[in-house]
C-alpha cells in the first residue's frame, strides 16, 4: 500500500495510487497550505489574556491551544484570513502584510 | 447448461443484471432505456435480487449514486440513453478518473435537436473521451453477452475503469429475438464476488476518494488513467475468451467477416452489421471481393489490430452513426484513418455519416457504399472523403 507521505511532487506516475486515492486519514496536516497567505497574523503574548475567543473562530485550526492556553499561530496552515485579528478584544493578534 | 428464450435487448440486459445481482442501481427512466430499470424494479419487488434500488431525480444523480456506491465498495449499475447520458457528463469523468468500476447500460439514441428518440450513436460517441470502456452490440445476444463480461473487465487489476455496454435503441432494445442465456450460477461464477482492496466502508482502513489534484500531480494521474485503458485491451481479450469457454461464443475487439481476401471493406458499429453482412453475402455471390469489420470495442481503440485486419484492402468505408460537426467526418472515421496511416500502403478511406436519428440503413444503401468504394479503388480518384448517405437530396 502506498502511503501519502511516500508521494510527492517528484513521484513518477507509476507511484501514484489508482484515482489518487488516499489510504489514511488526516493527511491534510502534512500539506503546506500556508503559502497561500498574503497577510500574516502576529501573536503578541504580552497582550493576550488567554480568553481563547480566537481559537474556535479559526477556520483551519491554525491557532494552537495546549493545556488550555494559546501557544501561538501555526503558519503552515494559516491562510491569513484575519478573522482572529478581528475577534481578539485585546489587540493581541495584529495583522501585517507579507513581505513587510 | 444454456437455456433458450426470446427477449428484447432491454429485457436481455435487465436479465443479465438480475443474474449479476449488483449492490446498487441508480434508476432513472429515459427512452429507449426506460425498460431496463423498469424490468429490474420487478426483480427487486419480487425479492429476486438484493440490490438497493435508488430512484433518483435525474441522470446526474443516478451516476452520482453509482459513484458513491462504487467508492463505498459496492457493485453499481445504471442505464440511460441520449440526453440522460449527456446530463451525466460531469460524473462520467469523475467515475473514470476515480477509477470506479461502474457498469452503464447505454441504449443508444440521438441527441437533440431536433428532438428525436430513435437510434444513432451520438450519445455514447460524444462520451468517447470520458475515460469509459465502450463495448457495442450488434444484436440482443451480444448485448446480453457483453453485459455479463462487463464487471470482470471493469474490476480487473490494472484496469479499474467504468464500462459502457451499448446497444442500438429500438433496433435491438425493443426487438424480440431468440437468445441463449447462461444459468444464474454460471453468471455468478463468471462474474465472481467483488472484493475491492480499498473502499470507503472499510473502517479499519480510512480512505479518501477523488482528492484535488494540483498541477504537480494531475498530469501523472492522467497518464496512469491512460495506461489503465491500455491495460484493458488484454483483459477484454482474456474475458472474451473465457466467456467463449463457458458459452461457445468468444469475443474479441471486432468481428471480421469475409475480410481475408477482401479488396473493399465496410467498417461499422452495432446493429447495421446484420445489414452489411447480408450485403456482403449478395456481392460475394456476384464474385465481388468485399468484406466487413464490425467493431465491438471502441474504447480502448484497437488501432493496430484494425490496421492489421484491413491492410490488404484497396478501399475502406468507415461508417459513423453520428455527426461530429468537425466539417471533416465523424469520430470513427478519424480514428480508423489514423490507425491505417502508418501502413506502408494504406487503403483509401471514405468516411460516411449514416443512420442519424433512426434513419434506416438498408442493404441497398450498403451496396451503394460498396459501389462508391469500387469507384475509388478502380479509378483511384478518391473524391470527397466525407460523405453522408441515406438523406434526401434535391
């Protein structure tokens, strides 16, 4: 059985699965979709009150919560929608254009 | 032990479906294929099959039902014609590219417009690039036989492609003919149990079907799909031979009739072969060296085999029962001419469009084709290579 981790952009056609089937769950975690981002949310821990309003609003689980606390932003999957920056009442997440 | 019966083409296909007892049918009516789900509904009501019979709201949905059922791990079946097949278009490509071995009974009918319910091949010929295997029948017996062979071809390792089993609307679908049927147990044994390695309902091995294919993967996916279609060639021959061992009726890519020493040949698909055979017999009785190639498998296209069969001919008429509006002939004409191009001395090829919307193709029409071919072969003046036959002219 061919695993998703064994297929990449250098794989010859013979090493793809029939119909590009994927034989395991959760493989989107390994796929970098953060490169779509044109603006980046920046987390400021010193302003954060750990209210966690932001986390459930993230459409892509890019706000990482560990032991009941926000630990930061996972940029591999953050697409820069900016919702978290609007939701935060304390200005703890600011929004900055990429490349600046 | 075979049993003799008399069935219409639609009855024969529905009976084959009953013997196969697929897991799911996406059922939607459209003339002339309506009778297939209709007869099958009786089998369901009588408890003669275990099939989940899903009455859907359109052909788009019947093919979607088949895709879901097949991805889930079941054998899926449907039947349609004409505009019904056209409404499935998007899903035909999904079924093929997801490599789902669905079987579709296509009862060939003209596409609109003018709206017309009679036979030609414009529906399935339009779907020729959708990635489905296409097998055509001359008569009811072949429609039945082809259907019994469909799943073993579709599900074969290295293939895993959907199969369209085509027959001519009304001409065979509604005409009752003598037919030889296999016993239920023979069909069950021939088709076998369907045990896919991967399927959605296999909970211990989660599966995703039909993922997005970005540019770095799409080309590779399509090359793999193209190779699956090429792999189908050998499987079709193997299954046709195995069917012959069971029934005495073997099948290949096409039937050659009086081709060995033929100088002039007609190449066609479907029920018109009976007419052409009668014409060949008449002309042979007059000492004319004529023959016929009846193409059974259009996808995958057996180009090399056709070239080999026709290499001795001086002129060949390729009969398209569809108009492609290329201004240059039909799809069969283009592909056969392409197949013959690499021969050292290829025959002249005249491509005829005929039989549209149920227009009869008579023995006289076929004789006219051979007359015109004789002109081409004798005088060497090809003239127009794209002709229509059977229409009124002023």
